[in-house]
C-alpha cells in the first residue's frame, strides 16, 4: 500500500468502516511510514477538537431558549420606599386629635392655659400668649400641629435613614 492509498483510508480505519484486510494493510503501512503516522495523528487531533467543539456547541434553539428564559423571568419588583405608612400614621393622628377634640377629651383651653402658665413661669409674656390662644382658637391647635409635625419629621428622618439605601437603589434603578 502506498502513502496516498493509506491516507485515503485512515479516516475509514478510525471509523471502523474498513474491511479487515484493508485495515491490516493500512495499519502495517502506518507502522512503517512516519509521514502517514504523522498525518494520522493530525487527523486524530482534528477529530478530537471537532468532538470537543460538538460537545460545547449550543443546541440550535439556544438563543431563542435563552431569550424565552429571560422573558419568563419575573420582572424585578421595584422596591416601594415604604414611607407611605408614615403619611397614613400622620393622617390617622390628626383624625384621632380631631375626634378627641370633638368628644371633649382634649380641652384646648386648659392646655393653652397650662402652656401659658408654664410660659409665665419661664418669664414669657404669658397673658399675651393666653389671650391670643383664647381669641384664636386655632392657634394652640396650630402650635400643637407644628410640634407634631416636627416629631413626625424626626420619625421621617429616622425612617429615611433606615430606608435610604433602598430609596437610593430604587432611584438608581429608575435612572439607569
Ligand atoms: Zn506512507
């Protein structure tokens, strides 16, 4: 068997498709011919790399499957800032104050008088404060409201600090 006949049969030999007699001839030629042996080794190397390629080759619908998988993924929920409950608490507080006032549980005049007396002890013009408070019934309520809102803002600041990272993450998610 000459070299070209051998080389033409190496592939068939590797695949086991060669008749036994031809296989023996090719093998005996390979054992004696360095050139054909080198050719066979190159062929084996190519075959091996092809096998590896086949192994990592994605299946035909890979892209579609990936896109479908992405589409099927749950949309990441945009984290609410969770500060709305503070607003509800604020509204509820005012409703409670209104109700308590209506039922006479909060006696504004007494509170104003007490505040004025306290102010007098501190040396403030208590009678002026008292007079204003009595004449304009809203004033002590407004004063109380300002105090409540300051406390509410303090709560907002504390809660805001707690939720700040979440708010920031939400904002960056919206902006990006
Ligand atoms: Zn040869």
